[in-house]
C-alpha cells in the first residue's frame, strides 16, 4: 500500500466521489449542517440575556406595615428576582418551592417594624432552593443584599443622627471592601461561558460521529474497496480526499460560529480572530484524526459510533467546563488529556477569553496536533479492513 | 357461554403473543452488542463515572497569588486568613503584579488578590479599605471560590475592626450599630450547594431516557436491516397485532429498566452519599409513568430511523440540549417560550424536575402532581403514537 503512485488527480477523484455521497444522503446534511446550526441557535437564544432575570420568588410578610411593604418593593426591583406570590406561612411557601413554582422566599417576622424601633434586633430570613444552583445563587444574592441593605439603612440613620458623614459611616459599617474584577467577563455572563465552551464541545461530538460514520459506513455497505481503489491504494490520499469536503464544511461552521460570537454578540476575543480561526482548524483536524483512529481500532460501525458518542458526551464533563478540572480527583486530570475537547477548551479560554501570549498555549496546540496525527498509527490496519473486511452484523 | 369462552381464549392467545414478543425482544437485547452497550453498560457505568467526576462537589483550595503592596502586619494577617479558608490556597504571598500574571498564564493560579499600599493606613485611620480581586472567568466555579474566600475573610476581619471602632461607644448602641436587624440565609434543599447533588439527578434521569431511545432505536434498526418480522398469526388481523407487539416490547424494556432504575436512582446515590430523600414506593410510582412514556416515545421515534447507526447521529447530541432545556441549570423562567414548548415534548423535562423534587426536596407525589400527571398524559399520547407508527410499519411490510 505504501508504494502507491497516487497523485493529485486521484485526490480530486476521491473528493468528487465524496461530494456526490454527501449530497445524496440526508444524514450528512443533517449532521454536518442542520445539527450544528440547531445547537448554535439553541444556545444563543437560550442564554442571550447573559444572566437569569426575574426569577420567581415568594414573600411571607407577617408584619405588613409600610416599612415591610417598602422592603418587598425594593426586593422586587432587583434584577434577578421577582416576587410572584405572598404566602401565609413557611410551610406553604416551602411546598410552592417543592412544586417548582418559586426558587425561594423572603420572610419578614411578626412585629418586625416595632422590634426595629424598639432595638430588639429582629431577624430577616431568606430561603433558597439550591437544587437549582444557578437560580438558587441568583436569588440568594438579591435577598441577602436586600436584608443587609435594610439593616444598613437603620444604622445609617442612627449614625447620621450622631453627626457622622458617609465616608465615616462606610468605614464603620464595612472596614474592608472587596473590589472584584472578573477578567474579560465583567458581567459574569453565563452566555459567554456556555456559548464558548459547550457549543464547540457539541460541534466536536458531531464531527467525531460523522467522520466515523463516513468511514465505517463504507465498510458496512461494502463500498470501501471501490473507494480505496480509486485512490490508487494510498491511504493518505483515500482519507484526505474523502475527508476534505467535510473538513471545509466543518471549518466554515466553526468560523461562522466564532464570527457570530465575537463580532455580532460581542463576546471577548482578546487574541484576535486570526488565532481563533487557527484554533478552529486545529479543533476540526483533531476531531477527524481521533475519529479515524477510532474507526481503525473498532470492529464495526456500531461500535465505532458508540465509542465516539460516549467519548464526546463524557468530554463535556471531564473537559472541565462547569466543574473545573483541577478540582477533580487527580486520576481524572490525567484521563482528561485523552479527550481532544479538553485541549481545545484550554486553548480557547487562554486565547479568546484571556488573550494570553500564544506561547502559553503551546501544550494545548501540541495536544490537538497529536490527535490530528493519530491516524498514522492505524493506516495499515484500516487499509486491510477497507480492502477486505466484511461487515460484522 | 360460547362467546364467553372466546373471550377467555382470546385473552389467553393475547398473553401468549405478548410473551412471545417479550421473549424475542429480550433475546435481541442480549445478543445485539449495540443494544447491550446502551441498555446495560452505559446505565451501569455512567452513574459511577459522573459521580467520580463531580464527587468533590465544590471547588476547594483553589490556587491564587497575592500581590501584597501594603506589607503590613494587617495585610499579612489577611493573607493568612484567606489561605486558611476552604476555598482558597495562596501559592505565592509576595509576588509583584507581573509575576502574578505569569502564574495565571501558566495555569498555576486562577486568581490574584491585590492589597494596595494604603491598606493598613486606611484601616488605622478608621476609613474603608479596599482589596482588589481579579479572577479568571473561564470557569464559573473558580470565580465563585475566589469571591467567597476573599469576601468572607474581608467580612470576618472587618467585623473585628468594627467592634474596636464601636468600642468607643456604649455597649448597647455599638451592638445595634453593627446589626440592628439580624439576617439569616437558609438553604432549603441541597444545603451544601454541591455540584454533584445538583447535576446528578438530572443526568441520571436523562441517561434513562436517552439510553432507552438509543437501545430501542438500535433494536428496531437491526430488525429492519435484517428484515426480521415478528411471526404473529394475529398480526394481519386489523390492528390486533400492533397492541401485542407494543405490550410485549414495553414489558421487556420495563423489566430491564426497573432493575436499572433501582440501581441508578436508588443504589448508586446511596453509594456516593448524594441526597436521597425519597423511598422505594414513591420512586416506583413515579418511575412507572416515566419509563412507560420514555419507552413509547422511543418506539415512536424508532420508526423514523431507517438505519440503526443513524439513531445515534440524531439523538446523542440532543442529550445536552435536553439537559439545558429541562430547566435544571438555566432556570425555566428564563428559557424563551418557544424552547419551553419544545421541552414539553420530551418525557425527560417532567421526569427530571419531578425526580429532583422527590429526591432532593423530599416532595411526595401529591405535591408534584403537575409533573406526575403530565407523565401519564405523555404515556397515553406516545402509546397512541407508537400504535399508529407500528401499525403503519407492519402494513408496509405486509
């Protein structure tokens, strides 16, 4: 097989054959174009507000005076929360939480107003449901701030009566203040994080699936011999010619998506678009390379596709998108290196989000390149299978 | 009398046919590698793997760098205190800003704490002092650890300073000035705010639905590719065979998945100390309509699939979308109306929310009536849909 005299026109022949196959089978159009579009539109429309707003919460106002009503009004004006119902007791509010109607509630005790003016230090409490972590922490921040503000308001008026100015009051109330800077994502927007990590992860899964499908379906349909013969038995020409059209489509998908994120939605692209285009090419090549490798070592189309499905789905967790990799058990930190997505995520965070010098991303680039070169290990095995293997049902 | 006998006979024949289909389907499940992977291996391994990944629940000891421009005993104390929090670990106490940035770029630290030169001077003068915190935003939980660690320390240290400042006054007014209103936050459910306790119930319910779709889809695909049909005498008699085929298949998968559900939803969470506020009867009553809805849904969609591998191309990536659309992560109230309607088409949405309520919040079936009824309605709708599609397929074959 290595002595083959294939040339560029053979490459073109294989490519032409592949283009014909692509347009004839709807599953290609679906996986290569339809699904990525659906995923991109889904995530962009889902989280376009960046942070969840107006999360439904409840109120239990046992006091019901002008003071407590004003606290409730102020709480309602907060960005993340919206009071949708009043409850007569904690028991009923708790049930509403269990029914999924509200994510938490704010509790003002009986005689609250009287107790404040009599200096009996009443308690404002807020209850959150952290089974829904994002919603729970959103309303937690709002309700905690409201409770603290209500307290600070009383202190302020007491201290002002004693003749202190605002600066002195700030020093008394909060001697040390934290000035938080969220590097390149000052809004702590979930949209940026979901769209720039999850979507490429699903793209990669789709690319893995379609590449394995393309190769092993030829074996299953017993057309692989014809394919290899067309490329004058050179596996390099056979694979590159066949996967070239998909490579182009996948690059266009990734670039188009990146363009939408960085230029239309205005997500940070600190490294510049060129670097991310380069990253996109690496990501597509790594997916294809890994998929060819799996096609070489798995006995059937079904097993190949099952393997990359599981690999792709697990990579979204082990890639450290939501739960950071360094916080996982040590063996997982090594295991994660076997997932191409992990390297791409490190690359894209370093480059697009943080804009680090390219030299700091060298290991993610090397990682992706290793995946892209994996097919070299299975050329011979794959050749044998393509030429003579029978489909194992 | 004769008529009555007929009914009994017919019922007997019905049961025989259902048992036949059941056996055929079970045989296929056990002999088909693909179905075996999705219906046994994946449900067995996923709970273990995912719990292993998320088992640490929260980010502990996240490495950060301190740039201490104040170099005072107060600033050093602050550094000692953040290092002592469970959230943060100070890997360098005396960096300059360039060194700190380099540590970030080398992925040795995920945040920088910058204590300004006038830090202790301001505190001694009775003014408000500022500490700047810079956090890497590539992972939200790192940012959270950074914020929690630095803020809680600032509050704790601030409270001590506060007491000193108010000490000049009489006891009663100083106490009052610190907090005239007490505040109390109560986490009703998942009090540790753990990641595994939050995401696992959803993932597990989704694994059940998705592996059913893939398994049943693969089995149907295989049968179609091999042009195998069920040999039922009654098959061609109007639509009698359809119901038998559906019942047979449903019993087969219900049996397999009852065992799997018991393992995934009851035994595995116990092994890993996840929240477990439900009991077996509630779980059983809840899972019955969920499994049935999933099975009939899977049978309905399996008709769409002409080759068995295409089922994976179509449904695997959808898992991620279904997880997000369920409202477990991004809250339902913030999901656009269109996607909320799409979410209602899949049993997983009601299943996940209902299961989270019984598992994490100890709700009973009466409280989660909304989800429970929807699941039974879905069972009905998808049963009819599965009847129609199966009948259509059989007619085409014959």
